């Protein structure tokens, strides 16, 4: 999955920006959805609510990464590298490549990511949810509730269903990987580097996964989401890129969308 030279470096920034981004993102989402519901009247469009919610949350996440990169990043403004990976990269993107490893290689990122995402959905998640079975009645239906709450209102409107699917399968993976496995993980790697080359990556991956799980505010899904987040963090660290984790995250979410569509 990559030799030691390709592993993600730690950044001397990112933790405060990540905390700020989380707080601002969720606050913006609450305010934006409330404002939209007030403007839309007694029957707001579920699609409109979803778009506003995602957009406001992502503004906080991406904004934190942009601010951190522009003010404290590895590449000084005006001195951006002109190449990264296989060819020229625009200056602003080159900064993200340097600071967060935001690049995707067709090989091996696409097949590796698909395998990780699908395996996590059908092997890792059921395994982590298994301990809940004796304690939660109708666990399967309760675990499916968040996805149903998001998708059911737009299920019979094809255009709306497609828009939500794009938000979940494309937008969320890109934004959340940039934030959690780019900004947060590399900030933790830098802050914990004094613990050594084994403990620092392991602890950084665990913390990143826990924060990822908590950020979804789903108690029953927490173990599965945290475990998946730890897997993604480990992959991002070992490869030094967000490409495999973006693909894995997209594949993970896409399996949920496909399963939901096939059941309707």
C-alpha cells in the first residue's frame, strides 16, 4: 500500500482549524436549514433542505481547509509547484496536493478504493454492529433509519433522487476526506509525531475515526462509522494520498444508495 517514503507527513497545523471547521459547519447548517424552512413555508422541499444542509456544512469543512492551507500551509503563496503526480496542477490545487495529499491516481486508487469501500460496507460494518444485536430490538431497521430519512422523501422524484445521490456519493466523499483524512489526520500526525513512527500514526488514525463517527451524530451507527473512519485514516496515511479514501468513501456510500433503490 506504499513504502515509507509515500506515507502521509504530519502538518504543523490543522487541529484548531478542524475544530473551528466542525463548529462553524454545524452551526451554519442549523442556521441555513432554519432560514430555508422559514422562507419555504409549511411544506419545504426535502431536496431543498438537503442541499442547504449539505452546502452549509461543507462550507465550514472546506473553508477550514482553505484557510489553513492559505495561512499556514506548506507552500507559500506565489511559490506553488507547477507539477504534482502525473502533470501540471493549478496553483490553488497544488497547495492542496502539498498540504493534504489531494490527488487521485487511476491505478491503484480506483480498484483499491472500491475494494476497501465495498468490503467495509459488507464485512466491517456488520462485524462492528454485531455486539449491538442482543441489546437493540429491531436493530436492522433502526440502523437503516438515517438512510431512509434522507432518501425516502425524494425517492419517488427521480431528479431529486439523482441530486441527493450525487451529494452523498460524490460530494460527501470529497469534502469529508479533505477535512477528516486531510486536515485533521495530518494535523494529528504532526502534533503526535513525538510518540514515534508507530504510535503516532496508529493513535492519529484512531482519533480521526472517532471524530468522524461522532460528527455523524448517529448513536447506533457510531461503532461502524468510527471503524470505517479508522480504516480510511490508515489508508490515507499509508498511501500519502486522499485518492484511495475518496474512492472508498464513494463506494461505501454508493452501495447504500443502490441497496435502497433496489428495495423500493
